[in-house]
């Protein structure tokens, strides 16, 4: 494959359920079971994780394992930026979704003068902050990090001074905040969010393409509409959380939600998105084989990943072109 580069992130510090750190290897096992050499073809970077911290104190209940998650996010940032600066196309295969803040930071680091758009294919909004979180799990705060959002108007908690300091430092991981503007964010398959998140989305008029609309209009139309909504952006990043799939298909993830898309729809949607030349990075997250049966989630994820990689490979020129 011409310029694709795999970035492996085995961290699960940001999740509330253990096991997402094993997702990357589960997908590789699925590839082996399919007799595929996909992973042999791709150059890969393995980002250092801090899962050792899971054996100690979780720290602040408002942002659990925050220092460790921040360290992993910085490592992801550097790996993604280095990849893009080498004129390669990063495919990020990660554990929990908190590290996607590092992916966004890496794109911003490599492309500081470009307007970045984000397509978030996920059942959840991931817009909580230490002031609103019901769990303290940072994978529910990823976009609040990128957007520089505290949402104190909807506060239900009072984080301590040290947590606030670390949180704001994390929001600045790519430089001046925010890394992302609300106008440059699009959700697909969003269907499980708390009132605090709903309020922010309404306030900023964030574009959402729900599953009923996707079924009514068709996958191709939704992909086109999502890209058109970001037409003012210079670069686009697509993040795919496997819990965007319907709960009947996604038992191998930490937070399955009914009413999601199916495997065929996901594959076709993502193919149509990444074929756009503005899309510069793709990510897949939250595969948890400890919750699965017979590695079915990882097998579905692998099949989707191959479709996406093939679609990307067709749209980017080789280095010798």
C-alpha cells in the first residue's frame, strides 16, 4: 500500500471497562484467521502506553488517570504529526477513544495553518468535562479537550484546582486552544448523550446525521452531506468508534447502544468518506475482545478496516507519482 502508516495505540486508561487495550491485537488475530497479510504490508508505529497506571490510584474522580492519559495523548500527537510530515497517511487503531484528542493534536501540529474538520462516527458525543462527567472517564471528554470546552454553565461537579490545571494543560496540547471549532464538527450515528451535551450541541448548532436519516437518505448521500458540511475545511479527520454499530453487533465494545448502523452501512459510509482527498487521517477505536464472543467484533472491525484502507489507497498518489 502506497503511503499508509499504521499507528497502534494500546491504551485503555480513558475507559471505564478494562480490555480495550487488547483491541489492536484482536484485530490482528482476526486478520490471521482470515489468512490476510494486511498488517504485514503496513509500516507501523506503536505508541507507548501507560496502562501500568491501572494498578495504582486512579487519581481525580473528575478525570480518572488524567496524567497518564495526557502522556499517551502527547505520544499520539507526536506519532500522527511525524507521520503526516513524512507525507504518509496515518491509520490509527486505538484502544479507548480518549486518545483521539492526540490524533487531532497531531494533525494540528503538522498542519497548523489548515482549517481542520472532524467527522465523529460514534454513538456518543464525548463532550463531557470534569464539571459535567457522570463517570470521570476521559473517553467521554475527548471532543471537549479538542474544543476547549469546560461547559461550566451545566456543572454538576466541582473539580479540585489541580485537576482543573491539568485539564486546561491537556486542552492546550496542540498549542493555543481550541484545536477544533464547533462549526467544523459533524456527528454520524450519534444517539446516546446526556442533557449537558445536548445543550452544547444545540447552542453551537453542531451538525448531526442520525441513523434514521442515514437509512432514509442512504449512506452515500449522508457521506456527501457530511463532507459538504465541512467544505470550508482544508483537512478532514474521520474517527470511527465501533459502538456506532448497533448493540446487537457490537457486544465487543465497552458501551454498546441500540439503534446503530450495521456492518455493511459502516463500511460503505467510511469508504465514501475517506475517498475525499481532504480526508488525511482515519481512526478506529474501542474494540474490547474481553466482552466479545469468538472475536466477532474484531472480525467485523478488520473487514471494515480493509475496505477503508483500500479506498484510501486508491485516492492518494504514490510517492513516485
